[in-house]
C-alpha cells in the first residue's frame, strides 16, 4: 500500500505480507459513500422516469384528443355550415317579418269584420291582398308593404253602408300603428226589384305614420 | 466525513529497544510530535509494548494502530553484487541464480528485493539497467514472524521495511546532503550477525555480512572477567556499570580485523580512504563499541545531525521536541520517514 504513487521509496522496499494481515476497516466509508451516491443516483433516475412517464401519458392523451378533433372536424364543419345557414335564414326571416309588419292577424280581422257587420249588410267576399310599394328616396329605393282589404257585399240601403264605413274607419283594430288607413267605397246602382245595393269597400293600409285625423278619400 | 486526521506512527523494532515516533501524519510535510523509546527487557511481553504505545498514540478503542515499521528479521541480508554485463541481466533466472550461488540464499523461501546500488531505486528490468545491484531480504517465515509480532503489539503495519536497508538509505541520503566526499563505513551489529557496508558519495559499493555477533563476545567477556557463566557476562555487557573502554579492543578484535581487511581491500582497489564509520541500532550504553572501532581503524565516528537532515526531507519538529540528545541508532526510525527520491542532488560520477 504505497501512498507515493507508483514509485517505491528509495532504499525502502515494503516487505509486509498482505495476505496474513487482519481486516481492520471498521467503518467502511467507501461503502457508505458509495451507498449514498447510489441512492442519490437512483433518486434522480426515478424522478426522471416519473417525468418521462408523465410526458408520455400527456403525449398519448394529446394524440388521442387530436384524433378526436380530426374525426369531429368534418362533422363540425358541416354543423358550422348549418349554423351559419340557420343564422342567415333567421336573419332573413326577421327581416321579412319586420318588412311585412302585418298590422293584425287574419283571425282578428275576421272577428272585427264580423263584429262590425251591421244588420242589413251582407258580406259576399272578403279579399285580402298585399303589394310592395317602391319609393325612391334620392338614389336609394325603399320597399314598403301595402295591404288592401276588399269587402264585397250587399246592403239594404245607403245609410247602413255609410254607418258601416264610419264604423270601419273608427275601428281601433284597423287603425293599426305605423299604417295609413284609407277606407273607400264603391257603390253600384241598387237592384230594381229588391232594392239591394251591392257595394265594394276597400280598405288600404300603407306603411307610414298617419297625420292626426282620418285619411280622406282617395 | 471530516474526522480528525489520524496521527502517524513510525516504529523501529530491534532486539534492543522499540523506537517510536508520533507524527502529524504520513504525508509530507511531516511534523514530529513526540518521541519515545522502550528498551526491550528480558521479560517484555506484548501487553507491555501495547501499554507503551497507548501512551504515545490514541488507539481509539481499535485493536490495531496503523504504523510504518522497521524490523530486523532473523536471517536478513543486504548484499552488493556487480553484474558482469547488462546482457546477463536480461537472461531469465539470472538473478535467482545469483542469489542462490553468490549468497547461498534460496530464492523460493526468501522474500527478496533488488535495488539499484547507486540510488536505492527498485531495479526495473525493462528500463534503467544498472550493473550495480543491492539484494536485500530475509526468509519469508522470518518476515511473517516479525509481522505477527507487530500485530501482537497492536500495530497494523501499513509498511514493513527492512531496517537495515532503510537505515542504509538514510545514511546514503545524509552523506549526499552533507556532501561527504570520502567513503563511509556503515556497520549494523546485532546479537548473531553483523552487516557492514561501504558507501561512496551515497552509492553503495560494498555490502557484506561478517560472521561476528554480540553473542560471540560473551564467552570472551566471561573468560576475561572470570564470570560465572555467559548469562552473567551478557547481563554485565548490557549494564551501565562497567567501563568497556579498556577491554573494548580485545572483545572486538575479530570484528575489527575483518573490517580492516575489507576496508583495506576497498581502499586499495579504489584509491580512496575511508574517513568515517557509522554504527546503527546499538543502545546508548554500547556506544563504546563505535569508539573502539573508530580508534582501531583510525576513522571518525559519524554522529549525524538528525535535525538538519530531517529538515531537508520536509520533516519538521513540533515545539518541545529535542533531537540533540538522541543517539545515532535513531537514524533507523527517522529513515522510515525519508522520501529519498525527492533529493534532487545530482552528483557527478
């Protein structure tokens, strides 16, 4: 056990007999140091492996989710298209609704007409039609709806008809908001035999705000 | 993870005493904190040694303290050999044959290290070939025995070195540091054997055993003083009570003769004159031996200035540590701290 590197000291060869010497290492410091070093190394390796495993797991789930995404993409695209289509259509519908702006519902109209029908007056036909009125404002053209209700019928005498017309004009239902209302009548000569008068009452509604008072005859 | 740094413990276990030094650690720079010596008595048990060590270092309740040890195993040898040609070195088994034939040592049962005699570096057969070799080692069983004994003392040898060779390295380095130009005679005298070396400018040029040990002195001493037996002679020999200055030359005559012959041969061969002698390992009360050899051979006793030598090796002293009254035998334990390859001195030749 020469501690002088490889060189045996001059004039001083070592004659000890190693094989018969007792083992005197009490504290195996080498062992302990090695043990600690190995434990530290193992610890570091285990941490590393744990991290790697976590990374692997995350990668796998990422891959899985990406496959799912890819699978869903086609469906998603079509759904998106549908959604867009729906949105556009809904918008159109809204626009249309807004555009049409029906003053009242048909059933309400019928009920009102039925209520307003005086005795001695008969409805033979009720027609409801609508038109699109284009107005030019400067360079732009705006379209508005116009509605026409034509009531054809017979009446016993003119007074009833006049009262009926007044009643129509006074009807709150017909005086719909945002519409200018005009009530016109057209009378045919009375029947010679029966004395019944055929008439045509047409109520036109045009979008717009009415001046105070009723609209006059056209 | 930060725990107080474990202190370094350098131990030299000879047959005479255990020299121990506690330092700041094993890595340079080293700070010497405390020095202690335990003379080995006849009845010294491992428990006594352990007790001695526990006063020097804190075992912290452990069975062993990690130390760097220098030992003197029985049958040790440090031999110089000059190879005739570098080509021979490359032959397989050549070195084993040399060990067997030249030194009478069986390579199979011995643990041997081969060094370059010029600087003490390990012989590398692939590069840096040198013809001048120093073989050092001991029987493997002796090393095992020494190691077991260290373990019994409660020492775990992080390094177990041949003190003879380590001290030789220390002396070579000291010679280099102090630029001692003349050759130095280095003698390791133990109970059963003596080894002697001749160093020239830090290179080993002679390394041989001498068939002379301290044990051979006791019969002589017994006869001279008319003592009862060798045991009492031995006791007297190691005691501090007798002045051996007068009787010295007679007791050591055989050794001195042998040394003179070898030294003379060397001087004639090289034309150089040996000026100093260094004796290692011997305890303080045997310092008369060095003096006797010095007087008989007309050479100076080398008493190394350990402090300055250590500074050059990046080993410093803590406060209160005194080296001045330490004998030359302490070179062995301090050499254990020496990283001699760091000495950058380049000597010509």
